[in-house]
């Protein structure tokens, strides 16, 4: 699959097949691609905790508050992305410029992980609705949980939805001399 095909077919999966585990080789490939994602000063100020089995079930409960993300209960793997300290140069840049590089870097990481998941035929959904305190306790994290990504094979019949996106003119401004 080339990148354009991944971009056109990758979607947030909200219906997983709980009986179909992700093969270790595919999960490893997804994680390796995440490790290649760019970050400020190459600092990678995050950690990925791979949750399977009972850990996945516990983390799923921690993203389902107020009836949200119920589909997470069927995902066989949940990736918890937690924040780690900046490398010194990124810390200086963040302070001087007032830019939250953590959020930028974690966002890029999420894009790489979910793009590779799509290339492997694995469904994914990026979740920001989460109970940080519960997830920190479940996963013994020393930094805040900032994102959870559910991974799994889509249920049979989960069709590709039409993408609703803004027009080119709404999204882009081209400046040229």
C-alpha cells in the first residue's frame, strides 16, 4: 500500500473483532514505524505502553467514561502514549517559544502508528477521552497518559465510510511571489 492509499482507506475503527488477535509480527511492525516518527530535536518525549489481555480490558474501561468509546472493550490491543521529559534543547525551545512540542510529537507518533496499522490491515482509533489517573495507576506510568490508540481487526462487514473533509480552499492558502 502506498501512502495515498493508506490516507484514503485509514479510518477510525469503532467495531473490532474481539476473537481475532493481532499477530506479534504486525504489532512489532506498527511499533517500529512509531519509533521512526519525527519529534522535536529527535527527543521522542513519550513512552508507549502496549496493553493486551486484562491490561487492555482495564485501560478500555478507563477510556469509556460517560458512555464514550464503548468499542474499546473489543480491541485486543490498546497503546497508551504517556508524556516523558523533553531533551534539553527541546525544553529550551518549548520554553522560549511557548510551543507545546509534547502535543505535536505525540500527534505525529499517533499518525505513524495508525498509518502503519492500516498498512498491516489493522483497524485503529485515536482516543483523547481518557481517565489519566486510572491509566497511570493501571500501567504504572510516571508521566501523564496523553493518548490511547485502540488496535484490532475490524468486525466483518465494517465498511469504509466516505470521508467528510473541508475543501482545499478552506484548508490551504498558497503564497507565491
